[in-house]
């Protein structure tokens, strides 16, 4: 699947990837960085942040590592320790990562950290900075098992039309099970069935204005 992936430029000038086999991009064509900042940082991390000393985040779909580097950037600003666990079934080749232009958006120190995120060993907790520990797991959400509990889930799978199994109640249960009570899940998707499934899994679900090109996104809080 990974061989034919192409680099594209999105509406805000930042790169993304296009997977021709799925006919799907890794981010919104209206702007990769804009989407990632809006959905995951602003409506996720900023939403839950209230001065905690430590925050556990689970990401479904590490992909280009864009959400991870933006989260690391935020961890440094708020000076909070973030334990970031990310699942990826199809890790990307470094050659492809090197073609993305994300580093041009960051100061030098963060540019270096972006490389560190990608070169970090899999299945190991790696302290990238004192405020950001990364654990990359090469696994499907379907098979993910953990005792760890999360404050925040970034649900960043490919879209429901392209990878429908990821949005079924069974897969969603895998992502919501390790959430703390009061924990939050955010995603760019606002599909009705998906929101109903989240509710049936015990989340209070709200629609939130989406990033450019998307009227709404979803946020759920475990009750
Ligand atoms: C929308 S892209 C993720 C974008 C990523 N967060 C980023 O910033 O680049 C979806 C990601 O989910 C991964 N993926 C696909 N099936 C998966 C599965 N069953 N379990 C975990 N990850 C999966 C894909 O390989 C892809 O990297």
C-alpha cells in the first residue's frame, strides 16, 4: 500500500500525502496544518487543558507525524508532560517524510524533533523532550490492548467512505475503551452513524465547527 503514495500540496501551502489505492489524502485538501491545528490542537488539547501536570494522548494513525509534532510544540508552550501513544499499521518510509514541507513551518529545534519522532524506535517509550514522550506502536487499532488510560484521543483514521471498518462500533470501542472517565475524543468526521455509535459507547457527543472546507467536526466526552 505504501509504495505508490504521493506528496501533494494542500490549500494552506502545507504538504500532505495522497494514497491512490484508497483515493484518499492524509489530511484535508484545504490545508493539512490548518486542519491538524484546528481539530486536534485547538478543539482537543486546548479544550481539555486546564493546568494539568501530565496528559496522556492516544492517536489512531501516526501517518506523517503532523499531529505529533504540533502536540510536542504545544507541550513545550504549556510546559506540561505529554505521554503520546500512537498506532500505525502502515508506517511511512523516511524518504517520503523527507519530501514533506512541515519543517519549514517550525523553528530549528522543532525541525530536529520532527526527525526524532520519525526515527524513534517502535514499541518503546522514547523521551523526545522532558515534556513529550512518544510511544509508536506498529499495530492495528483492532488489536490494540492496553492498561493505560487516556485523557485525549485523536481519532485520525482515513475517512469512513475509504476505510469503513475503522468507523464501526467495534473499532470505535477499541479507541474509547482506554479513555479515562471525563476523557475526550476528537475527530474531523461528523457523520451521523459515527456520532450515534460514540453515544452508544458512553460518550456525550457534540458537533463543533470544523476547519476550512468542513462545516462540522465531532468531539465526545466519556461520561
Ligand atoms: C488520515 S491518515 C493519518 C494522518 C496522521 N495523523 C498524520 O498527521 O499524518 C490515517 C492513518 O491511519 C493509518 N491506519 C490505517 N489503518 C489503520 C489501522 N487499522 N490501525 C491504525 N492505523 C491505521 C494509516 O496508515 C494512516 O497513516
